[in-house]
């Protein structure tokens, strides 16, 4: 189940949402299987429509075929880093916001390329509450 896009529908225990709007759609990009699944489960339980992929290249591919309201990505991953995926997003003029969730934010790269700065960042490890609060803040 580590290949391709993993989707999680909204949980029956999710908060009641405005039924006139569909759930906001989030793409989680992380090569660590357990961390990726924990994020998917937490976000789905909170009422979001969540897809997940294992690296930036798979994330970029998912973005070619799906529309997302938010991307949550790690940075250090095989095939394509989170920063490389952000660079492709920005170059393609895709306006989807990005949360970088990583052990070490690549500040030198961002200082030299301010257009690559994610909309928010979380330093791992982070709490479930921190993730949900950051997602809510970015999606407002």
C-alpha cells in the first residue's frame, strides 16, 4: 500500500461540516510511511479529504491530475525533495499553499530564493494539535 496515492475519506467521527461545501482536499507528501499515515488519519478524522504519496516526484504527479487546497510536505525525500516540488509548483504558477513539515527547514535555500518559502512550517516532531492548528490557519 506504499505505492501510488493513498486516499482517506472523511471519518464518521469528524466534526459536522457545512454540507453545501465539499471537504477541503489535502495532499500529504512524506517518505516516512508511519508519519505519513498518522497525518492522513488525523486529517481525515478532522473532516478533510486527504491523499498521500511517498515523495516529491509522486506529489508532483498527483498535482497534475488532482486539485488540492493544501500540500503538507517533508523536505528530505528520495527522487524529489519538498523544496524541489515547491519550485516546480511556483514555476507552474500553481497557487496551492504549502506547509513544510520537516526536521530542519532549508533556510539557506529560502534566503537565496524567497519565492520558495512555504506558507507555513512545522518542525518535526510536532503535536497533532500543532498540525491541525497550522492547517486551519493556512486554509483560512
